[in-house]
C-alpha cells in the first residue's frame, strides 16, 4: 500500500491532540492508495478504546463518494502502547479484509498498517510518499 505522507502527519497530529485518549478516523483512497485521513469523534468513555461516531462514519463515506474515492480503512491511536492490534482491536474489527492504521506515541512515534481478517491481523507493508492527492484520478 502507498500512503500519502500527509495522511501519516494528520493521524499523528490527531493522536497528539486527543492523548491520553485514543483518537480514531476513516482512511480514504482507491486501490493501493491511501490519500486522506478523515478524523472522527471517539464515542468511547474509556481512554484506551475507540468507537467511531456513526455520524462521522457516514459523513466520511459521503465525502469519499463525492471525491470518487473509497473508504479503504480506519485508523486509531495507541497513546500508551505499541502500534500493534490489541486483543480488543482484533475482537472489534467488524470489516473483514479492511485496513487499520495504528499509530503509537510511545517513545518514538510509529505508524503500522494491518489488514484485519477473520483469521486475525496481518501487517501490510506501507510506502509513504510525499504526494497529497485529492483523487487518484487527478
């Protein structure tokens, strides 16, 4: 997967803004490209969990459709743990085959991408590129 550098920067900034709580959002793109991170409100009262606000989720899907993009995945932060899916992340991953970007703020900030399947998560290699594309059709 190729990801715009601006996506990683936006997710890291969102993570820092919401720490010590987890942040969350939606990833937009097409095919093998992730071109935008759309922040969402976290409805969870637990600082170590996330629940994407359903209104924000629907709004992100509409934004994607209007820009001829797709929702390719989701993101959230781990302010106090590594960028590895937790048991809760795995249990609550509801979109089989979907991408999940996890960022960690522990020691040196890190971002890792996973594909969540019924058999469990598998890490996806990510190539970060310095482009900012409004649409892969541009």
